[in-house]
C-alpha cells in the first residue's frame, strides 16, 4: 500500500489530505511504468482515483487503473492498483484506453439502471492520432465496467472535424460533470485539429440505448493569460462546478513547454475560475448561453511542485463532479522529469517512467 506520510491541517478537518513533493501512489521508478491524468472523487469517507497507466513494465499500452484511499491513524492509505478497463481487440479502442472521468447518476441500459458513468479516451493508432471519446457504466464504483456497445459516444472519425486518417489528434482527454445528479451531464473534451481548444457537450444519458446530445459549445478562453504573458487556450483540462457560489473551475495544460526535452508536455498548469449566472435553468447552463471571463487563481509550475514538467491534471470533487468545500480546491496533477535527468533510459522512457500523480491545495476566497 502507498502511504502519504505528512498531514496538512486544512485538509484533515474535512477528511482529505494531499502533500506536495510526494506522490499519492505509484510503482517504483526502477521499472518503466507511468501514472497520469487522474479523476479524483470523494464519496463519503473514501477517495476514489482513476488514472491512466500501463500494465507491464516497458509496454506502452494504456489502461485505466483504480485505487481507493482511506484515512487511517492520521494517514491516507491507498489500496493496491486495480486495472478496471483496457483496450478491446478489434474495436475503436483496441490500442489505448485511458484518461478517465467518472460521475454518479442514474443511467439505464437494456432496462437496467446503472449508478456510475465513466467517460474515457480510446484509439486504434500508435501515433496519438484519431483519438475518440466513449463511455462505460457500472453498478459498482469499483467496477466491473461495461463499455457502451455503440461507442464511441463522441466519434472523431467521420465527424465534422475529420479531414482524413492520421492527420489530427482528435477528441479526447474528457472530463464529465453531472448536471442533475441523474442522467444529464456535460462532457468536456480536448479538440486537436488545426487548432486546439475545449468543447463542451450537454448530454441526456438517462437512457444509454438512446443517448441524446442536447447542445454543444466551444469553451471560451477569454481572460486566460499564461506565464509568458500570452493568451492561452484551455486544453487537456478538468472541470468542477460549485452549486452554492455558482463558480466554475478549470485546470489544464499550459502551452508553455520550454526548450528541454520532452517539449511535448507542459511546464505549468493554471487554476482558473469564472462566475456563472445565478438564475440558470440548470447548472452550468451559462457555458452555452452567456459570455464569461476567466480569472487565474494560481499556477502550478516548478516553483510549486519542484518539477520541471507539470501536466495532465484533475480536480478533486464529490462524486458528481461538484466542488465539496467552498474555500479549498485540491488539484491532482502529473509530474515528470526532464529527459536529461535519466540519460541511461532509452526512447520515450527517460521522462515517461517518472509520470506520477501529485497534489496541490488551492485556497479559495
């Protein structure tokens, strides 16, 4: 079991704890394993974490790992890793299955009701192209998970943005937030085509035999200025909604990558907030109907984490993707070393084998 060894008093009082400079969990760095892109949900006294990982050392095949954390004798103790979803041969996600996001709700399929929904990225390519977004569902938060037979729910291939095979990154890195704690949700996903941005889609998934997309919109980037003083684009992001304050939060990869390899992942993560309208017909309706502007609360960079590379984040929320504490926000993020720190590793592994999930507390006004 992985153990967090220090306490933060602010989090102890609400039963949550995470510490900078120490990973939440993970295998030894002696092997070639990776953990990244967490979905962190607190339900009752249990912290549930899903994330992207590989199953065998040195084999770059993405699976979805799962661990639970419990607060015992002054420490959070995490369970051993359980692989809960993986590629399915001969299907749309035959190569990689990763980047999960989970909520609770009410979702019927073939006349049976399921309580949990997972949104995730899948693909059939080796070169990070043609990614698509699908869903799985379960009656148990720990699984087993059933993949929707008509996946991908949000297909990139043959979509309006598809210009041909192996040209663009596609649709992925999804984040899901419940609208009504039942069957309606908003799925956010990264769009990688000629440009990169985040799209939001409002879905009614109460009947998974007949999913209904209600509307879609491009997430506005207004007000988001990166650490180089340049306008940036929200991407590879996770989102959370506060139903009491009507604040909406985002954290995603900043397009600041430095000159040291690897230059394909970000150096910093902004923690952003915007105020949504208080008279919405349903939570987060303003994302589709109003103009809004982001405020930068904090940046997780090397000064905060002590690591050069900070990327693929997730916001810790309740089981519906809603903020559970009005004055504290916990961000789980992926750290990694520069290639030059591990000159004896070959290929992509100098950095990739150091991908581990850490945490950072953001105090809210």
